C-alpha cells in the first residue's frame, strides 16, 4: 500500500517518520494516552522508535497509520490509524497530545481517514471502540459520524491493567 497524506481543516495527516520519535515518546508517557492507548514497550526511546517504525511500514496492507500535525506537517498533535484491515472491514484508533485536546483534532482526523478509507480502500465497515470510562472518545465517535451499536462487556485491558467495558461504534460506507 502506498503512503498518502490527507488534509482536514487546519490539519495534515502524514506518514510517520524517524523525526517523530521524541514527540511519540513524550505522548506515550502522557497519562491519558498511556491509560487509553497502552503501548507495551513504548515508554522508552527504543520502544518509541519501534512504535514509529511499525506504524510507518504499511507493506503488509493490514493497517494505515498517520501522524496528525498542524497544516505545516510539523508539531505532532496526535495519531490516527486503521487496524485489522481485512475483507472490507477495519477498526480505527486515535489519540491526541494533551495540548490538542478539546479542539476537534481527533474527530477531524478520524473523519478524514474514514472518508479516505471508504473511497480509496473500498472498505464497507469501520469499527471504533473506546472504554465507557473515556467519555471524550465517545464524543469523538459521535462527531465523526460513528453511531453507537452497543456495549462490549469487559472487552479490553487498558493501561492500568484492568478490563473495561467498551462502547462499539461503527460506520458503513453506505452511511450518509
């Protein structure tokens, strides 16, 4: 799969690069990112370097991961990724750095990647799951047009090691 760059109002979504490692390390150490987007091994420099390397390598065709930055492509604001791309389906995940929260960055990035994925990858369904205890992620899902479908009981172990109920949201290519 070829790398792409996408834009959203005030944002550039671009492939990950080696220069992102220090910002990724800082983000993965930030308490909210560490809790809701745990990355085993990502809290030291070699782990952050590996995190960036894995996300930058799209060769298997099973994921697309983009750094979310300001329109100039510089300072890291967050991450948005499609995972488990298979047979017309995928899952989407995201996080933002503390300074970017509450500004619509995550919902704009999720919307841009979703629109691209339906048009270019011809996906049919994209799922978005988040911990019920993380209401900010519920707002992102709603703003990005992902209706709620249900609750998955104790379905995922988050950064504190506990299993949490998750809300399942999804969009179909046929949704308006």
